[in-house]
């Protein structure tokens, strides 16, 4: 079975989770895909949601809900991208991501939440990566994907068999943020 890892970052609002950034690493092909998403057109925010978005942008170093970079995908494009991985074993970090993928996008996918592994120790800091936006690594799907990829190397035969250096140094290979759309 082919394997992929998906790392997402976004806003957990009162009515729904909203993707802002998504990184996918296709393990067998050793390729990284990174996407920014525009805010959904049907997004309705409560006052509390607006304060959450403002706090994330101002205090946590994240992107604001209304901010997007040139070339950002239409919001609902993420469903088609993730659905294209339905025949993959999908590694994710966190219950929120696992549930979102399993319940809303690909109901019967083989999704593995690596936080279920007792050996996982989430670091206090993540590496700085060049994802195209200045924000803290803790709120960057690409920085999270790097950590997740290194952890998967330790728990899977495929991960141990691959050249670890390719992903650890993937900023050198990552020449454009919005190419190679699945």
C-alpha cells in the first residue's frame, strides 16, 4: 500500500475547522506538495471566531483568516486533493486532522494518527522552513510535516528504508509552492 502524510494548519472555529495551509508528502515518490487555501466563501464567523482569528494572527504568528498568498487554491479544492489519496495509508498528527479526513473527506481511508504512538514526543520547537509565508513554525503545516516525516522514519519499514536526507533538506528541492497539484 502506498503511503502519504498530511499536515494541515488552520482555524478551529465554533462551527467548523477551516484549513489555511496543507502539506502532503508522498512517501514512495519522495515528493512534497504544499498548498495555501483561500477562505471559504460560505464562512460565517461569530464574534468569538473573529477574536480567535485575530489572536492567531497577532499573537501566535499565524496567517489571518482573510489573508492568502498569490496562487492560493479555492477553499474546497482540498477535498479533491485529499480524496485522491484514498488508496494510500495516510499518516496525520492529531485527532482533529484524523477525524476531519475520515469523517468529512475520505470515510474509509486508512488514516493513522501518529499521536497514538507512545514513543512520539512532540518537540517544544519545530524547525524553521521556507513555506512562502513568514509565520511561526508551530503554525506551519510544512514544519509539522517535516517533524512528522522524521518520526515516521522511525516507526515504518518504508520510512527506515528511504533516504532520510531528501526530506530533511527538502527546502532545497522545494522550488515552487504551487506546482504539481495532484
